[in-house]
């Protein structure tokens, strides 16, 4: 992709040029569902934002189409802060994943437009480059320890400096994060939720064995991460965190559900394994106690589910006061639009930690052409104006929406548990 700004950047950016004249929602399914908001201005410059909420896509699409788009027409696209405040305070109800994802989509699109008007990449608008690239981690997810260690080795060969490792749990059908043989991992695979079974004792048996093997096979030069995916009670999480200490984890993610933020105090009392949380958070209020009491080390709330660049910037600055760094969620259910915006943020944010990177399918990459790229363990945002991701609407129209939901988990006795 060319590093020079696109020709549409020649507009002078007056309030009249910036007037929002149209906005619409595009739903497409190139391998998986994505919702995208496109905002057009009088100047002819447009911007896009990701609005994908896995398994609940049409709720955000309707929220945008019915309740947000009519409010945008006629507004000045340059008033990013005011539009954010209008959508947040003006909705009265505040927060929640559907509202905050909708606000994020608008916000991302407006930063994209502002960048194009200014002829600058978004990271430059935020305050400029703090680093040369964003350290990323990818996923090794073998059916057993041998398969996972093989995958970790293959990723190290490809230049990855950090890898999240999960493995199948003997006696547990469909453990979190493990792909069906030969297929890339994609949890939302059926129209109604797949039923999975969970056993904490079996899981706690295997995980320390996995990381013992990974350190034996790959040494200490690679960063290793693990996601407990909200399955453990606080004291079980503390036990896992402590048992992983010899393997020097980069982090343990979602060790216990975090609705009650004080739960993390129990983990902290027992372990020095770094903790990451926040992919299901949607505002600063979900992590205020966690951050100001330094109960976590990385905050994972991302642009698309956390109210956009405008809110995440506020959250990141607050986190910086407490030496908490960013580690944005980056699963395949966040579209390349979100990844583009996140990489501009990662390039700027002073307290950057790491960025998750699951690979989008070829079809998704074709629907969303982008200028970010991977090199030597890091993702680099491009230099084109805006966030550097566009949508091929003709191609998008060839992939109609296909309803899919995330799995659920039950204990062996049938009780509902957290997936
Ligand atoms: O399960 O994004 O760290 N990554 C994750 C993800 C989530 C999915 C849910 O839609 O936990 O794989
Ligand atoms: Co996770």
C-alpha cells in the first residue's frame, strides 16, 4: 500500500466539508460475521468503524441504524469528543456492550475521517509515534501438550516473540481455545450454542505441565501467555497463578470473572504472576478498582467494545498512573478495521504492553483491505491517512450474514458455568 495520503485528502476540512451527510451499517460474513459503520461527509471523504459484537451482531446493527444514524446526519464530523459525549450521555442508560460498541464504531469512523482530512495517520493525530512496532502474540492451541509445543516452535520460527499457549484437557470435551483438527480456531461455529463440558480439577492438573514442557523445549527467550477464560474461582485462580510462577509467564488472562473487581485481591495475595483482564469490559468503570489498586498488570479492553479511541485513550492514561499497561484483545471476531485502529493506538500509547493477533481469514482480509503488516514479531500500522483500513462493499455483499453464537460451558453434573 502506498504511504502517501489518498487523493480525497485534498479537501480543506472546513465545517461545511465535514458535515455528515450519510451513515450506514454494513453486515457481512466473509468466513465470520462483521458489522461495519460507514460515515460519509459532504467533502466526499468517508470513514469506517468496526461494530462487531460476537454472537449479538444484529443488536448493534439495529442500535446504530435505528438510534444512532439519525442523530449523526448534519453534525460536524470533526467534533469527535462532543459526538462521543452526546451518544454516551444522551442515551441516558450509559455503558453496556451494545451501546459502547455502537459508540466505538462512530468514534473509529470519525478518527478515520479526521486523519484523511488532515492527511495524517491516526497515530500522528494522537500525539505521534512512541515505538517502531507493536509486539504481538499469536495463539498455539494444540489438542495435547505435544501438539501445542510443536505449534509454539513453529511460531518462533516465523518470528513471533510471544505466544499464547492452550492445550486440550484430558477428559474434557471441547476445551476452550482448541481448534477442530486442521481448522483455524473460531469459537462461534453454530447457529445455536455448542454445549461444552468443564472440569476445573482436570484443567488445573494439565496447565502447569504444559508450561513446564514449553520452557524445557523453547527456553526462556520467548514470552508465554495463557487464557483461563473466566473459568476459575478466585482461590483456584490464585493456585494456578502460583503454580505457573516457575515458568515466568508474560501474563495469566481472565483468571476469574471480574464483575466483582475485589476478587483479584485474592489472586494478588498469593502470586507474582502478572495478570491481564478486560476483553469483556466496555468502560473505565469496569476496571477502576482493578487499576487504582494495582490488582492487574495489563488491561485488555479494546477499541471496538470499549467506546472507541476516545474512551480507550482516557482509560489508558488512567492506567498509566498505576503502571498498568495495555494488552488489547485481538481475536478474529474483532474486524480488521478494529485491528487497524488498535495498531495506531498501540503505536502512540506510552504505556503499551502487547497486542493480541489472531489471523483473519483470506476472505476477511480481502473484504477489508488494509496497510498494517507483520514483521519480526511486531505488527506495524501503515502510513496512509486515517486508520488505514477500507471496505470493499461489492465483495462484502457477496457474503450474507449467517447467525452464529458462542458456545456455553456446563460442569460435569450439568450446571451452567462460564464459557
Ligand atoms: O473467546 O473473542 O483472548 N481471547 C479470547 C477470545 C474470545 C472471543 C469471544 O468472542 O478470549 O478468543
Ligand atoms: Co481472552
